[in-house]
């Protein structure tokens, strides 16, 4: 029986690429998405389609019941998602408190319960310039904590936090995803899409994606379609 | 304005004692309890009463939407809670995968959102003999991870995981709680209480509690009442 892994699947380009990487390794992928009141709920539809299309063993949307759900522009409709502001702030206002800690904690509980070992996430170099919970030192600290705080870890299973895109530029991710056969039109990156799912083209995430495709010399079928 | 803290409040003796300790320090206490499908849901009623009685600033019950909720005797009604088995197993079957990681992750997100710094929990020496996520090395690793993976941590707030009962025996906790004025009848420790809330008197947690009172030379008003 193939080994299992848990994959944090947001429905964006990066986590979709991780899904294909994990499948290429021959792993059974249990995909985990989160409903945390994000305004870009379209990404959950993308996640569902991606999980189905690329053969995830299971896909689950976990509802996160946050004590204070409104502290970020990603979850609070009264805050504007910044436009054309890439790189302005040290930590963007789209930061959601302890988000990756929460996501990975749920992934860890899931992994321990089903006997999986690897926790995949799409954190990457461009993100970690802004988000503290996408930095390698955080991911290493989480892995260490996970192996100290679980029965499986203590008994020697050794959980691993795997962020294969961590050191790649967006252009490199786009090329890798194309090489793996990803249908880009299934992915959403926009923080603030229109109600019919079209990307805004101006938020940090849209700008990063556009830059990635431009530098990779490729067309974005997500944008072409819409 | 007093400093705020987040307190994991299970409704048991240990977390209730932590609540009184945090209040004695003059902290505003935001209590956080979890509904994770535990069979001893009476503890949530105890938590509500304790939070009210001892002046918590707020109390919130967060629903944990676990991917695999049935892996422990605490959440799976088809598994027997072991009786008179204290200390038999290396890690008890009442272990819930990554439970303290999940609880602390939610507490951390809450703390960051409201500007709190300390995360209190009632982990103690007797528990950590069995549960990996009650050991000091786990709690230290969580704290380290928390300060690397959050905006507030990176910007210098320094979150602290505080487990003031960690090195105390159950008898010492009972004495401390009495000194602080805790009404023991408001707390529940039983893993498998009857439907009207009476402790079973035979699960690990009941046995530990009974031993604690006996060694402290005190009566347990929780048991006397029922």
C-alpha cells in the first residue's frame, strides 16, 4: 500500500502544484481545505475540482471556528484588499493570525489518526518575504514540535513538514506546474475575486501570479478563460 | 488596562486552578473551551460556570471540526474508557491525536488577534507521564514555533506558554486550588460521567483526582455533592 500524506489544498496554484508533486511520488494524498470565512470562497470550489481531477484519495473541507474571525483583510469584508501594493508592507494586512499553525495543527491531527507521515503545503519564497508562517524556520519549528507532541512522533514515526516550493520563484513554480501537467484554469489565486469567480488582477496574489507567468514566458489559462 | 491572557479551560480541576492563578496575577482572562465530540460534555457546563464564577473576561466554546474524530476512547463511544488501569499503558488510549497542538494553535490565533501574550494551560506532571503533549519539551517547542510563525512574535511581543501546574503533584494542585478558594464542586475530572454528571470513580482521571485529595488530606466536594 502506498504511503499516505496530508496536503493543505487552498485551490491556488502553489498547493495544486504540490498535489501533483505528491502524486508523482506515488503517495496517497488526503487533501485538506479550510473554510475560515475567507472572502475568496471560490478557492474551495477550485480545491474540490483539483482534488477530483488529480486523484486525491480524499478531500475534506474543515470549518475553522475562530475566536476572532475578523482580523484580516482576507476575512473581513469591511477591510479593503490592497491593490497594486505588492511589497509595500513588511507583513501584509492579508495576514491571518496563526493561520499556518492552525492549518498544520489540523493536518497533524489528521495525519496521526490515519497513519500518514508527510504534511505538504505550498508555502514559497515569495510569500515568506511577507508572511512569518511561510518561513523555513517556522516550518522547521512546527515539525520539531509535532514530533515532540504526538504519540506517533514519540514512538518514532517522524512527521515531516514538506514545502517543496519553498525556494522557488513564482516563475519556477509556473514552469514546474506546466511540466507536471497542471490545468491552470482550475486554480484560483485571487484574494478578492468577483462573484462569478473572475480574478481582480490587482491584489498581491494576482500580481504575483501575473509576474510569474510573464517571467516564465507563458499564458495563464485562468485569466484567458475569464 | 490589565494584560490579557488566553486560558484553556476544560472544566477540570487543573484548568480551574490555572484560571484562579491567572486572576490572582491580575490578568484579564479569556477562557477557551473546545467541543471536539468528547463523551464527557458535562465538562463544558463546568467550564461555563467556572468562567462566570471566577470573573473571566470572556468565555468561548470553539467547535473543533476534526477530520477523524473517533480515534480516542474520549471521543468514540464504542471504545471503553479503561477502568482501574492507571499507569498501565505508556500512552493511554484516551490520548486524542495532537489535541494540545490544536488547542494551543487556536489559543495562539485568539491571542494574536486580541493582543494577548500568555497562553495558560493546566498540563501537569502526572499527566505528562502518559501524554506526549503535556511534556515540558513539547510546550517549549510550541512556544518557539509560536514566536516564529506569527506577526506579533516576529515583531517582538513574545508569546509565552504557561503551564504553572507542570511540576506539581495532584495533591499539591488540590492544596493550591483550596488556598486559592476554588469551589471543587464546580469542576469535573471524569472521562466517563453518568448522564446526570456523576463521576464514574474508576477512570484514570477519577483515580488521579481521588489520590490527589487523599494525599492532600482533604475532601472532594465534587464527590460529596454527587
